[in-house]
């Protein structure tokens, strides 16, 4: 009988800690019972954050079994159908033992019930995987496994989560999967990781792209593939599609990683991506897939060419606006000060927060947009349109800002939304020496005089290194854990 994984992992801190590492999902094997069907009491129901325009959660998914008193957090079960694709019998049984939970958030000043995701892996699933550790290794190292889980990307109705199991004898993943939650069909898919001969470049974040033929999603990676002979590598676009596969994506195209793993499909691409290109953001429209380096620019291709066309897949590049700058001392935190995405399916938006060396009041905020019709133009140069620019001092002077007593701090994590009949820029204003932050929404017009503060809310938020933005109704939720 396979031994159970180590139970000696430290308990999860009740307040989320001061760093994302404090929220890491280390394994603990003692499994509390599932919430009984219909066992939710009215007083235990999670309080919906109606005034939030969206949920902002950490990308690290908390381990359910490291939570203290989970019944007090308002955890709600994420309901879904399940399907393991290309993972063999082992993956099917592991998926049966996986449960997802969501805390939508309680009162603003509640230090425990802030929005977050949690995952639970059953004892049976751990035992199944630990039994695959060979006997010789198990004799010296045991069969202990630990788990880590992270939200990688969200696109439309789809969220991609990595689920990695690591054994005591090797720091590399022992088993690794992607969980793909499709909110449109309320289905949780499990698919295998990329094979070891494909090295991801620019980002490890998979990009979900919707297929036009049947509406299903494919996952896309920029990667380099080894030829198994020398050190030469070829530039490829790795794709995984939920079955049925398009006619030109029939496996095998990559060697199998394990006996129970089906292969990914690889297509050659051009031109090559520079080693200095680091995709901080990925997103897709109906026609195009985008990989964005928030320091350099956009690398993109046609989805139709990627899924249905021949090889190589042609990529193009758009540099960032020339008049956006970033101090060299904060380049490692570029995702804190910059963001990019889509408004609907027609416009790319780009927000850059430019901190000042002197004072937070001189922090500059700039917003650009680009119409996607430009991508079909034969012109080599694509033009960004500056939608607005302002210093934080101009926001501080607003009557609504002063009346609410909002903190005069450097903004972080910009998010652009189309609502209230116009464009709204959301940013987090952290309190000094505090675990609270204010989520503020600003209507950005063509001039500073037309800007106005639309909303603000004081939120208890632990330190988030890579926030994930979710619609309030993204998940179909069931019982509340009591």
C-alpha cells in the first residue's frame, strides 16, 4: 500500500501572509469530509460582493487542507462536470479526487474572507500517484508527494490552472497537468503538460484560443523543440485541442512523455522570438492570438492560420508606444505597473503607470488603445492612440477622492473595463503599512477636466504578486462549506 504524503507541512496562515509564497499550496494529506449535500446554513453563506465590479484573487490557489477553520470562510463548492483528456486511466481517477472552491469575499474589513480560490485533492488521488514511485526510489526517499496549484490564464469563458505533484526525491514535477475550467459548459477538463523535449519560451502561460469550427478551445504555447540528436532547437507553436481534433492536427506530432500521456501537436513558426522577449500577458480575440511583453511589444498570429493553416505559422510584431517609460529599478515588477487586454473583440487597451522618483503625487498614468482592424492593414506600422494621460495629483484633488479619505499612494495593478457608458480604469491604492487597499474606478476622458471618480471600495487584500481578475459570475457555485 502506498504511504500517505507528509502531514508535517506548516498550516496555512489565516490572514494570507505577506507574500505569495505564504499562500503556496503545500501538501497536507489529512482530508476533512466533503460538505454534505444541501448542508449549508443561511448564516454560513458567503456574502456576495455586489459592489465589486469583478473579483481580484491571487494566482496561487490555496490548499484546502492547510486552511484553518474552512467553514468560517464562506467557501463555496465550484460545480462542474469532469473530463480527463489524453491523461490515461491515472489522470481520470486523479481528476475524480479534485474539488475546487471559491471565497467570493465577506465584509470589507474581514481579514479572513477575502476573495480566493482553493483546491482539494483526495487521499485516494494522492495514493494513486504515490504508488507510481518505483520501489527502489521509495526505499530511500519514501512516496511522499506535495502539490502546488496556480491560475495561469483566463480568456473569455476559460480558466487554465496548473496542477503539479512533486516527489521528495526530485525537485522536478513528478506528475503535472493542466486543469481547464470552461464556465460556458460548466466543465473541468484535465490535460497533460507539455512533453519535456518542448521548452516553453517567453512564458509558461498557456493561451486559450477558441476554434471557429465548433466553438471548443485549444491551448497554445510558444516553444522550442529539441531534435533529440544535437543541441539544435526549432521554433514551434505547441497546440492542444479538445477532441474532436481538426483534420490537420492528428497526433502523433511529439513523442509521448509517459505511457498514459497523449502527445501535443507542434507547428513550426516564424520569425523566431528573441530570448529577451517575456510574455507577461496573453489574450486572444476572435481572429488573433496575442503574447505581450509589457516592456517591449506584442507578438501575434492569426488563429485560423495556427489551427487550420499549414506550416510555418507566420507571426508579426507590434512595439509598445514610444512615449512609455519604465525606471530600470522596477522592471522586475512591470506587471504591477502595466497591463494590456481587449475591450470586446475590437480594441486593444494598454495602461502604463510610471512611478516618480520624487513623490507618488507625480506618478504618471497613461492609456492607449489600438483598433484591431489595423492588424489586417497592409501598413507595416501600427499606430497606438493615446486615450488619456494624468498625474495622480490630479486625482487627489478631486472632491470625491478627498471626501472619501482615499490613500495618496502609488497605484498598482491597472484594469481597463468598458462600462457605465464609457471606459473605466480600475487601480488598487494600497494603504501604507497595512493589509488594506482601495479599489478605485476612474472614468478617463480625453482631458483631465473630464475625468471623474466613479467608485471606490476599501478591501482587505493580502499581498498579491500576480492578481487574477474574474467576473463575479464566472463559476457555477453550489453548497457552502460549514
